């Protein structure tokens, strides 16, 4: 859904622009330009900016300085996100990218810390950077001689905008920075999932207030941010709840075991495959080679979307072998259920093949993750000889299991266990 392109990288972190950003940049330039006279007036009285209003409002100057201030603001946003990202990286969390979009910036982490101290440090780092950028802009403003009205306008305005940005982000509206700080404090004395739910409830309440305030003020940006905060708070709370629910659940617990799996052979025709999908109401089949020496070897996975690539009239002429996916995403049976969910989401796929390593000693010789985690590094490799297919895990398996765990009250159980 996010259409973005890369514009460069800083400290090895790709910086991307979302297409919505291209709408908001001219909008900000326009908004700043159209209020340049009022804003300059305020800057003159509060900071003694000494801006010549006649000069700054003449010709294209409002739009030129409006654009410069808008660009400067987004540079400040990138630095803010870098503050979060570099702090997170220091704790060993990998950073995917920083993306500028409609509501500013987002730093994408592949995982979030659950240690409240780390979360606190990562969350507060962005606003601290914004304050520093504001102070830096103010220092530059004071050394810019009177007479350079454009530069004095942009720098003094950026000083105020960056401080305001830090203050706004510190609103305790989870998942904004202030809300994450709040969760970090709550998590000191409660289980992480409970802290998240409480922070998310406060976040949603503040989002509603923000939305109402935005409506009264006819402030579309504020209404948009309110919507975003509300939705993001709900989805992150749900994800954390799921993680807590699946705390002691492994892939083996919720997968469809190999014995119950419907499989196909590579030489099955696509027409026959589609017929089977229809009658068995399955949309994905592991492909098992039952010929030759490798009796029962897993060679691929074939799904409905693979079959759809072939026109109905040609389906008799093609076999499963020709359309199946051989680049298989596998997961070991003893992995956490949550790892399976994250991997499906990450690769945007509906199912993972569950394999059992035949020689467990091999696992120990594999290099560990860069952060020194003890997660088996074997999870990300290609299937090899000696891997036994023990099952299949799909999104619907996961959702059904989540439903059961929640309704049976196991979530509450695991929370009390953690609290002890
Ligand atoms: Zn932030």
C-alpha cells in the first residue's frame, strides 16, 4: 500500500519518500507562505527577529521562504527519526528504513524492544533530537546578520517549529513518542501486554479529543493525525496481545500436521490441481516427489494464485512442477508461533512449510544473529536434504488458534505468570 521510493541513505539507513509526502510538501510550503506576514510579526515581537515584513511579503518571496521552511522542517523530521533509529540500533535492533510521508516520518523497525529502559531511550531520543535541532536553528539565527530577512525568517521559524514538534510528539498518545514513553513507565510495574493495552486506551481517548479539537478548528492535518493515532494504537495493541497470547505456543502446537495434509505430486496437471482445490477447499498444497530415490521429498509449494497464472484452456497441458514455487519459506516446528506470524507478514505470504531438522547438531554450528540472540539461524535458509516436512502453518491456523487461546482465557494466565 505504501508507494515509496528511495532518495539516499544516512548511516546506512535508507531514506525513502512516500508519494503522499509529495502532496504534503507543497501544502506546507503554501500554508507557511500564506501566513508569512503574521508569523514574521510574531517572530519579530517574541524573538526580536527584525524581519522586514514589506520585503518578506513581496513577489514570490512568501512561497520561496515558505518552501525553504517546509524543506527545513522535513530535514528536522528526518533527524528526529534518525534519533530513534540510531538509538534502537545501538541496542541491536535492525532498522529497515526511514520514510517521509503524509504525517511526517516513520522509522521502521523489524522488532520492538520489550525492555522498558530500551523503549524509553529509543522513544525519547527523537524529541531530544528535535529540541537540539531547534536550539541549533536558534543559534544559527542569532549569528545571521540583520538584513538577511529570508534566512532570519526560516531559521527562527524552524527553531520554534522543531521545539513544537518535540512537544507535540511528547503528547502521551500512544503510539506517538510520548505514548511510548508512557508505556515504558507502565511496563515497569506491569506485564508488557497490559502496559500496551493501557497506553493504547489512553492513546485512543486522546486521539478522539484531538479529532474533536481538529473538527472545531477545521484543522484537517490534526484530524488526519487523530485518525492515524487511533488506528495505529488499536493495531499495535492487538499485535502485542497476540504476542502475549502466543507466548508459550510453538509452531508445532498450531500447525496442520503432515499426516492431515493434502499434498500433490509434481506431475499432477494444473487442471487436476484446480479441481482438487475446488473439491477440498484448500488453496495451497505442498508438492511431494514420490518417484525415484527421494521418496517423499518436499520439492515445492503450489497455491491458487500460481494456478491462476495459467489460462483455463491450457491447464491440461501444464503440470504442478512448472508452476510451483521452489523458493520455499520454511520454519522449524519448535519456533515460536509469533515468529511464524511475523515471517508470513514480512514475506506477505499465507503459509509456511514446517520442517524438522534431522541433525540437530548442525543448528549449533550456524552463526547466531548479529544481536547475539539465540534464535536458530537456520530458519531463514533454503530447505535442504534431510529436512522432513512435518506440517504446514497458514494464516487461518494462526487466527483460529488465537481465537481459542483468547476465549479459553490463556492470555490472562500467561500474564499472571509473568507478573509473579
Ligand atoms: Zn518520534
